[in-house]
C-alpha cells in the first residue's frame, strides 16, 4: 500500500514538464491518474498524453490519457466525465496547464496577453469549477494549482505570466475557505527554483539559468504527492514552495 492507493487524480497539463512529473509521482504513490492535455500527437514540443500514460502503465501504474483544452469549458467537462467513467470518481485535481509570457508589459501583444490569461487563469477556473462537485461527492479531497515564485518578485518588474499566476493564487486562497466545510484541501504549489521544462526552454526568452538555480521536476512531484494526500483537516489555504515544503516534513 502506498500513500495514495485508492485515490483518483486528474492532472491538467500533463503531457510534459512539471505536469508529466506530477502524474508519474501520483501514480507511483498509488493513485489512478488521468493524464489530461491538448497534446494528443507529437508536435513542436516533445510529449503527449499517450506517451506519459504509457510510461506510467509500463511502470506498473494505472493511467488514462484524456484530451483536454483547459480554455474550453466543454472540453474540461468531457475530460473529467471520462475520468469518472474509467475510475469511478475524482479525489485529487492538479491544475498545471500553462503558457509562458515573460516579455515586459510594454512589449506584450494583446494576443499574447489574452492567451496567457485564457490558459493560466481561465483554464484553472474551468478545471476547478468542474471538479468541485466531483470532489464533494467523494467526501473531500485535494485541489492543487501550480504557480510560480515570480508572483513575489516585484523588484523584477511585471509580465503576463506572473500576473496570471498571482490571480490564481488569490482564487485558491479564497477557495480554501469556501471548501473547508466540504473537507477539500485547496493549495498552490510552486517550484523553489527554476524547473527547465520543455515549455520554459521554448519560451524563456533565452535566459541562462545557473546550475545552482535549477530544480528537477521530480521535486515538484514529491511536493505534489504530499499535498495530494491532504484534506481540509491538514494543509489548506496555502502557497507552498516545493523544496521548503519537503524540508518541513
């Protein structure tokens, strides 16, 4: 028996990077995992919902690849319905899908600004809103939104990515109070350092990150497993940094 045996997890944005690592971590901890993302076929960036699910099942876990565009509420509803049909319910939700937009405000186009808000903020809203009644039906559970330490880096200016993630943190901190009576833990999780995902390397603006500032995605996975095991009687209403959280346990 492992920590999450008998639990069902839905991970949005799980075809690569942090989401894929979290999906693997949850499965290794015993959860049945819905690997949800838009990437059904290989594209510009490596990784698909099928390749991630196949690696999980090859390691002895249970995974379901589900197509999901978080900017489309109907797509989210369909993906969650497929998860419930396959696994019987949902206990853990990880809202990870995101896009980078790190340009200064004055050089950010309307289209890039809107895309960042659509995926990073409205996408989290869609996943969260659709999942709440499913967790409530299970008598509780855990919701985790992936954010960034950039939210607090005010001395480094502003960009669409950090702004969208700051809004997510406000949503989840308030939502924790709303869902406490339903025994649902609601937390945000961000890396303590930089995780060099495929998306970061494609959209990071060519920034070079010193080796000591790089965090492996597996650290985020370990922290997510810890938060996934919470309900409203444990850790809730918080913004956690991965390495700090793990060091405290």
